[in-house]
């Protein structure tokens, strides 16, 4: 009788530290902007008129201005910029430092600026001095990433609260409750259940072994284990003995020549196959992203997946994902599954 596994792909919402984000990696400027905003105590709804009337009440406070640049004047060491607020007809005049790129403040650019209300020597009127600036497009991208991280954190806190209540209701000692399910045990359990979800013919012991191997090799080669899970799910449905119509073998569906090049002697050996498949994916990802240490964008991930399926030569030939129906569907399927694993769909 087929077992019903109480798990969905959504239950793999991230537990691994340092996991890749499902959305394209936000630019460093946007990351710094949101880090600054998180630390600052923002004051909402402050208008230039309020600053003129009650300026001293807002000294050292931080406001956020969103809108289009309608004018700017650069000078040595900084400049002045005028921003028309996107949600009103109010215009803000702000002082900016030399570190702000000139093209970011070109007329017509949509920006977000964190501005600190500062005192001006010899004047009773304060000025707004920019402490962080980001383009609106980059801000929207980072906003999505920021919201996903917050959502993931809330989900994990809720899960931990449920586990705590369940243990407490059983009357277990306090010291046991703290150590009953360490984080890694919870990670392995979720990955094991997901493996069983895709291949119910495996025993729990076999699924556990595959889950542990995927996590271990992903960590060894610096990959998001959820991405590796998505690849193996689409390649073989976690069937260690799978053989494709063209002769690809095992969990990662390695072709004999590819396996030999990776030093994989037995493609049906789960450990060897997963080690080789993970190294192969890492190699393609480094090739497509330049291996410069930045988190891969979703486009770079998709190019690496296309290389895994069709070969790097085809990706270079077509300067992107090849126009093969199989490869196009392959990339779409894994991307969708990966985003589900990350809780983004």
C-alpha cells in the first residue's frame, strides 16, 4: 500500500544557515540601505513645513524620502538634490555626500533616501542630510528579499513554538525540552520527509541517508541544499537506480563520460553520485557567475541548470538558455520547485 507522507514542498522553507535566497541577490548598496533603515528610528510623515516650524523636535531623527529626482547640484564634497515625493506633491531638499554616485541623482531617477535631520550652524532651520541612498528598482528587489527573510523567520519561530508546546504538554523535563530536537535534527527530518514525498518506495532509513548526503555535500561545496534537492527531484525523483533513455544514471543522472570525468566509479552508489552531481552543479554555477563570491542571481542559477542539462557548450553557443524544449522545461521546472522549497511560491 502506498504510504501517504505528511509533507509538502512548502515544508522545506529554509532551516539551513546561509541558504541562497530565491530571488535575485540584492545589490550591496540596497543591502546596506536596509541595514541602515533597520537600525534607525524612522519618523514617518515629516514634511518640510513641519521641519521649518518644529525643527528642533526632529533633530537627529531619521526620515525616509521616496520619489523622483527633480533637480540636483553637485559640488566638491557633495551636493544638493531635490526629490518630489511619490505619495504627495511635497518636494524635499536634501544634502548629499560625495559618496553618492552622480548617476543615481540624475533628474528623473526614482530613489529612496534616508535623511537625518541635522542642525545648521548659525541657523534656526535644520537641514536634511542623506545617510543612505538607493535606486527604487534595487530597493524593490531588496524589499522582496527583506520580506522573505522576515517571513521565514516568523515561520521558524512559529514552528519552534509549536514544538515547545507539544513537548511541554507531554510533561518532559525542561532540560530535555531544550535539547530534544536540535536544529540539525529538524533539518534532516524535513529533508528526509521531502525525499519520501518524491519517492515513497524508499525506506525511512534510505531517505534519511540521502537527505544527510545532500546536506553534507551541499555544505562542502557551498551550495544551497534546497537547490540540490530540486535538481535531484527533477532528475530522478530520488531513485538511486534510475536510468534515462539516453543512459544517464543514478540520483543526479550522470552520463557515463561525465561520471568518469568527475571520478565517479559507480553512478548507482548514492554517495559517489551525489558528490559528483553536486560538484558538477557547483562548477557550472561558478562558470556562469564568475565565482566572485557574490550570492548567485536567479538568472545565473538558471544558466547553471541549463549547463547541467544541455552542456556548457550549448549555453555558450546560444548565449543563454538553449532553445531546446527539454532544456527550457527543465530549467522552468527546477526553478519553480526551488522557489517552492524556499517558500517563495
